[in-house]
C-alpha cells in the first residue's frame, strides 16, 4: 500500500506545471478594434417642436368680465378741525402729606401768549421753596424764587446703639 501511495504522489508532482497559474492570460492580438461612430442627432427640417408657452396675441382681447364702475362715493368724514385758535387754559394741583413730609403744588394760567404760574416744593431742610414765573410772548421765562421758613439742621442722633465689641477672656492652660 505504501508503494501505491508513493507512486501517486510522484505522478502528481511530475504532472504539475513548472510555473504557477493565477488566471487566464490570452495571447495578444494586434488587430484594430471595430470602430463605430457616435450617433448624430440632427433635426430634420420637417420637425418643429410645439411651444411650451402661449404667444401674446397681436390684438387686444375683449375682457370676459364686466369691470366695476368707476365712481367716487361721497366722503363719510368731516373735514379736519382747525387748530389755529389761541390757547387758553387754567389748572392747578397741590399735595400735602404730613406722614411722609411731602408738600408740593403747581398752578398755571394761560391766555394766548401770556402765561403766569407758580410751583412750590418742601425742601429737606424744612423750608418751602416757591417759584413764581411769567412768560409774555417772546420775552422769555422770567422766574422769581422765594423761601418760607428757616433752614433747620438738627443734630444727628443714630436710632440704634451698636453691639459691644467681642473681647474673649484669655485662657491659660
């Protein structure tokens, strides 16, 4: 049996080609390849494509609807008021609040270009300041300032007493 096996192995080695074969290699051919020209897409004279738009007509078509009538309705508003009148007014206000200490007010009278008025305010030092003013046409703003009362500057007393500073007792130990 060993002899048959050895002979089979020798036959396989002898029948194997001397070089490895990895794929099919055809023999070279030097014939030129068959040439076929690219197709030509020339339009023939009988071909006319249909337009994808509608050409404008050379005439003015009649409308297929009735246009709305053109008329102007009567205005439903009044004419604008005239503001060329001479200004004339009087006003005043006053505030006096004892709890918060607010005391102020304003008073003004106007007749055309003549304006007269006054305003007052309570100052922090306790006085009442009053400004009386007058404006007559192009004369400008003319003011007269007056004070009522006497300025008071009370000595400042803090309403709290600071906490004592912490001084620890020495410990010897």
